[in-house]
């Protein structure tokens, strides 16, 4: 019998998140950034059951949109200016995140 090597590779969640962001960045477009009154999210591929969350810099959720199946325009004119993190979860499995700046000019 020949020798065989067995390798076990464990990928942490941070690495998986980076890979997800790379893959999803190609078909999720979020604009304008910086945003003034609205934020538009376009999905270039068909999606189902996406949940969108917007978090401020201290981790508080300031906006939530659930069960999104199409492109969406989100009104941000009542959200204070600042830096935010938008997270998109698709079918409860895949997560995409991006920094968003809101400036009311």
C-alpha cells in the first residue's frame, strides 16, 4: 500500500466572510456612497429572502429590511450622518458587508 497524507484545514469565520464578500461584491451594488437621502441596493443575480441590516459604529442596528427578493431603495434621510456597516444576509447563510457613509448635504 502507498503512503497517503491526510490534511485537515479549518477555516475560521473571518476567512469565510472575506471569501463571501469577494464573491458577492461582483453582483451586489450599493450606491451612492456616501449616501444623502437614499441608498440603493441592486442585485445582478436573482436572490431570495435577503435580510438587510444597517449598524452604527457602536454596533446598534438602526435599520432592518427583511425578505427582500429584488433591488431596493432605502430611505436614509432620517438616519444621522456618520459611518455605518450594512450587512446583507441571503437565505440565512451568506453574508455580505460593506461600510456606508451617510452625509446630508
